[in-house]
């Protein structure tokens, strides 16, 4: 007879994080919102695609607003988040809309920083034309 081992896993406690970070990845096709603690450990996340938007509607400002409200409400309810530093990456339409919608869910913005990658050096140039 085989013994059945029943291991009890400790339930993950809901920790209180009053001050954290909000990361916005705004591309032309989608917007991804992530709320994290001060060290960058993710608390909640939502995307325009995950909120029911499909196709070209995922890249709109309204879709970013809905995603921000969904992730922000979850972060506020589960972790007590009230103040955030905002980090924006990308050049999509959801950049400003995501930050503006934070005031609707009573999360205070401490700072806004653009962390979009800037290429330097670029790709290798094509070979010289023979004359």
C-alpha cells in the first residue's frame, strides 16, 4: 500500500503596501499595467487585451484607462496601495490615459518617469555600393 503524503502549504498573506510603483508598457497594439512594491515585485497586473478588448481596440487610450482601473482597484483593495511612482515605457496611445485614470481610483501620483529605451549605435550599415 502506497502512503499518501499530504503537505499543507502556507497560505500567502496579503501584505500591506501603501507606497509602490506603477509600470506602464504602452505599445501601438496593447497597453500593459503592472503595480509593484518599491523593490519591483509585482502585486497586480492588467492589460487591455485581458480586459476584453480585441484587435486594434487594444491600443486605444480608453482600453488603457480600463486596464488601469482594473489593476489599480485590485492593488488598492488587496494591498492598500495609495501612492505610486509611475514608470512609462513605450510610445502608444495609452501613456497619458493610464496616468489620468489613477485619480479616479484615489491613488496619488508621486512622480512620473519615462523609461522608454533609446537606441544608440543602431544596426550595422549596409555594404558600400560598388561603382
